[in-house]
């Protein structure tokens, strides 16, 4: 079994529905990115990540950068650990209300342009072969993984704080939760 670290991005400089649809980190978020790096580097050598994977969105890339730099590796961009796709008919301003509705139900009930239960499965599948990796992702994508691991069909099963680190193990074909990351009340709901 090898370790996989699933990390929520640090605090962004803007939130849902604000003018910037791809914000970077604010000063708190930058400090959280450095704290995540420090945590990962303090692990025993055998448990440290060897690769760094990030959602393509700026807040994740900026959270991943200090860890990648410290490890001497490039940040690998992977859309499969990206943010949940918004239905094409919705504007950025409509996204918060749509997400609040999604959070109230199950993956099979989520309304949009695609099968969100299948989207959840794709995220989980993408992580199976990612041992020894730090994966920087998003609130909803992390919930997709946690709901799978807990065999819970609800969309919202975990409230990862900014830069929360959950530890998983993989044998290449399955995932196991070792330690769930820090939860907090966030601005998501």
C-alpha cells in the first residue's frame, strides 16, 4: 500500500459568484499552502509524497506550488481532480444556488449536464494509481471521494477546511481512508 494525500486548496482571494472566476490565494491561503508543505515534508521519508497533482484551477495550483518546489518536482495538472462542472445553462452567478441544491441531495439526484455519480466515480478511479502523491483539489471533489470511501450516497459528507489534508492508502486498484483531514465551518454553504 502506498500513501495518497488529498488536500483542499487554501483560502482563495475571491469566493463564488464574485468577479474573478479563477481566483488565486489570498494571504491566509498562501500561509495555508506553506503549512501544507511543511506538514508533508515533516512526514517520515517513506510516507512523503513523490509527486504533486493539482486541479487546473489557480487556487489549487498555487496551494500545490510550495510542496512541488520543496520536493523538486513539477505540478502535474489533472482535470479529473478539478471542480465539479457547472451546467452549461447556468451563469457563474447562478452556480452558488445550484451547488447549494446539489449539497442537499445524493450524487444520483444532482441535476446538470452530466451524470454526477459517474463524475464521482471518475475522480475515485483517477486516484487509484496515484500512490505517493499529494493531490490538491476542491471541496466538492473531496466530498466525491469521501462519500465513496464511506459508501454514502450523499453529496455532502465532509466539510474539509482550507488546506485540510486527508490521508488515504491505495494498492493501485482501491482506496482506503487512513485519516480524515481537518473539518471546519466554511463559506461553502
